[in-house]
């Protein structure tokens, strides 16, 4: 496993041989959130894939932007993939925010994508970021100047779900005695404050043709992010979409059902590598 920057974004590489697979995380996530699946896919029992875990702009160790834009995020990812493997095509896996970025990437840079896996998100306007507003407020309320340790931060952070708390606090970084948020919290908070005008909650209108390549759409049965009426919109953009509902999984499908997600990615990678597909 190696880390570095390509095309301006921070990436982590897993695997040394096989088809190219890029993983794009969700809001407040990092590329490493997909490490378990990437290791399984690239390992001796997997497909031998070469996986790239990408920190999206404003997240992880990647640079911050001045304003949020799905097209801008997609362009940054495209530059990263092109720098990592010039002229090659990728299986792109994207969850939530990363799922929307992966769809925009595929529609605007189709030459880079062999297959697409979209995890629990639809190409639509979700209206607002109200479901994240409490997380944002709690992160902004954490007194960074007063923190003495990570345990102190965990004790002060008022989030009852230990999984959500750990997920959000992965963004907290220490340099000497100084603490800071690695994610561009203020940009995200500013977008959330727009309410129904949130660019993150929306999906852009693109001047692009539908993409005719294969798409697997993984949806958590307990999530609620994807509804029956979204299928028409999805297939209007991606006619070869195959919808797969993962029973018992919520929005973080790859955390709730890692084996199902891993096997799905393996099958997509094998199909992408088969010249007959």
C-alpha cells in the first residue's frame, strides 16, 4: 500500500497488478474508508486489481477548493486517474457524495471509465443537507484550542452513535499541540446553510450524452436514499444500469455488508477485464 498525490489529489494505492479500480468516498469521508474492500479485491483471493483510494477535494489530505462543484470535483478526479495511469480505463466505485462525483465523471470523461458502481445515491436533488446539519454543528462546536488529546476530543464530541463519532473524528488532525479539521468544514457548513440551495445536495444538469457502459447500482434496503421513482432518472443517464438491493444495509452499504460489496466489485472488475464483455 502506497500513498501520494496524483493530479493534485491525495491517493493511496492498493495492489500491483490487474485492472484499475478507483474508489470515491462520501461526505466527510476519506479514501481509506474503502481500504477493506480494496484489499479484498486486490488480494490473492480477489481479482488482482490495482486499486486507487482517492481523497476527494476538501477531504482527507487533498487540497481545498474555494467553492463546491460536482464538475470541478469530477475534473480533479479525472486528472488524478489520468496521471496515475495514462490512457487506461477504470472501474469507478463511488459512495454517496462520491457516487454523484463518479456519475458526473463518467458522463463528462467517458473515455476514462470502463464500468461504474454507484453506492446508495441517486442522480437527483436531495433538497438540503439537513441530515448532516447536526454533525456539522457538533464539529464546529468542538473547542480545538482546548483539546489535550484524541480521547479528550472523543469525550467532548456529543454524538451517541460510536460509529458515526469515529467516522467524523477521523477528520481531526493534530500537528504538535495544534488541532484542526482536515475536511473543509467551513465550505461544507456554508453550503449546508443554503438549505434547499445546497450544491452538495443537488445534482448538476450536464450537457452530456447518456453513458452506454455497464453500471451496477448498489442500494441499501434500510437506507431511504434511493426511491423507486429514481430508477427512471438513473436509467435515462445510464441505460445499462443494474439495480442491486442489499438486504439489511443502511446508507453505508460497504460498512454494513462488506462481503456483498466486495463480491460485487470483484464481478464488475472481472467483467471489465474480459474482452468479450
